[in-house]
């Protein structure tokens, strides 16, 4: 995303006159989420200045600072003390979607379930896909869909992990092999804002 991200972190890039992060926070608040944790690393001070304590959005916001980017697994593991013992929603900050977040907020997580993922059609930049879906169970064979960056995690997914930088993918694959990861397919609008061109296209459409 350079040079755009030389001065702003990706979640603060604007589309339709609003930072991507604002769309997520507003939708989470609208569906009843009562507190938000944001993992920050690159240009964290920009997000701190924009979000503050969350009062401008009507929800308490706490930032989890990473001295170096810890990847999704390491970042969430570090933030677990701020997230509590119940399943929580995780949203990638560099996507845009019209997915109804209330579906995640109200998703009934089973006691033996470790994650629930939202899948979308494969975009041009990921034609091979990530996962397949069979009777609401996520499978790793014959990928047909792309992971959207929207999910619900149980804190128990991270049992046995240690602090540091690590990917969440191996944890998910292990849980999938035990039928502990469910999923759903979403056919609505979704954009992975990974290039200036895709950001500009989203901006025009909004």
C-alpha cells in the first residue's frame, strides 16, 4: 500500500470519506458490542489519536500495543487479558464489507467450538482460495472460498501458546482437523483493501 501507508496505517486509509476503521467500529457498536480492543503496531500513535478512548464512537476502546508486528496469532494472544473468557469477534482492519456484523455478535458458539469463519468468493488476487465448507464445517482440502477477515474466536483456541510472533493459521488447521471450526458463506460485498488501486475502486463505489 505504499506510499499511502508511509504516513497512515492501513485501517485509517479512507474510502467514501471515512477511514476503514470507522466503518468497523460503527458496525460493531450498532450490533451491540460493548467494548473494543485494537491491536496496533505500525504508526500506532495515529490510531491512538483518531480513536482515543472510544467516546467519540460511544464504546470503550483499548489499544494493545505491539513493539513489533506479532501477526494475527501473537497479537491476539497478547490481547487475551483484555478480551475476557468468552468468545469474541475479530475483524481485519484493512477490509470493507456490508456483512451484517450482528450475525457474528449473535452467533451461538458451541462449548467444543474454537472458531467460526466467514468465507467469500475468491477475488482475482486469491484465485486458489483458502478453505472449503461442508455442512457449516470448515475444511482445508479443495479450497473453494477465501477467508474474509471476519470471525469469532474462543480464547481456548490459544491454549498452550506462548508470547511472541506467530500465525494463527496452524492453530486453525489443527482445530479444523478436529471439526472444531464452523463457517458460513457470504455472497455480499467484500473488499480486501490491499492495493492503492483496490482502495481507489472502493472509494469510487462508495
